[in-house]
C-alpha cells in the first residue's frame, strides 16, 4: 500500500529447504528438509516541508520507518552449510527477513527495526543531503545458529547504524556510515 505520505508493505512467506545428500557423516540423514513460515510488515511515513537556504527553494523530509519480522524457530543444526554465512550488519540488512546470506539457514526472528531519515531535496527533486539512523530491537533470543561454534545473540538491541551522505555538486556524491556498538559503548566501524 503506497500513498502520498505513507507506505505499508506486508509480506508472508514460506521457506522450504530440501536436501538429498551423498556421502553423509555417520548418523546424519541423507534426506533432510524443513519448512519455515515467516511474515514481515514494513511501514513508514513521509513528511515534507519547504525551506530556503542561500536563496534556493528546497524541500526537507522527515521519514520514520518501522519494520517488523516474525519467523518461528526450526532446528536446522543437522542441515549442512554449503554457501551460507552470517550477513553483515548494515543499513539494508536492518530491513531484511533473514540474518543469514545463502540458502542453508533461515533465522528465527521476533524483531522490530526503527529508523528515521531526513533529506534535503533540490528544486528538481534531486537529493542534496541525507541523514539516517536506525536500530533493531529483539523480543526473543536467537536459537538458530550458523553452526555449533557460532555464539547466539542475547542482547535486546543491535548496534546503531547511522549514515550521512548527499550530492554537494552535480559530479560529486559522498556517503559515510558508522556502526556504534551500544553494548560496549564504542564505535564498531565507520
């Protein structure tokens, strides 16, 4: 649902994994499968107002966004890893259903991402500057691990992701992002 000033995108999915394996380890089934239902709701508001800066007519936006994901726990510890890893935490990853990259794992989830973006747009609608900040909040501990040695998350929130970027001149664009670790109260990376 998309309208001037807001959007709502509900999704419902079913992840089905099926493996017919050769040369399995002792005690491992050669046929394995799992079915994982999931749902998400992505919603946001878009407020804008006219502004003037250095005699130029501009538009400033304020865009709060909320993204909820729910996927139940399904034991996947006996399913082998062929091409899967833990996805990197970045701004785009805050708005995805699965914390894993690849097809061998689908993470359990009961989480909400909250973010806000503000933009300054030129008369033609071109983005001049943008600032964004977001964080994910967890309502349950993780249960699906990449493998037996991977620690599970127990924190109630993710690191904070913040970004500042824009186009200061027609042929130039800049973008900088930082990740702040709230548990250790330090900059994780930038």
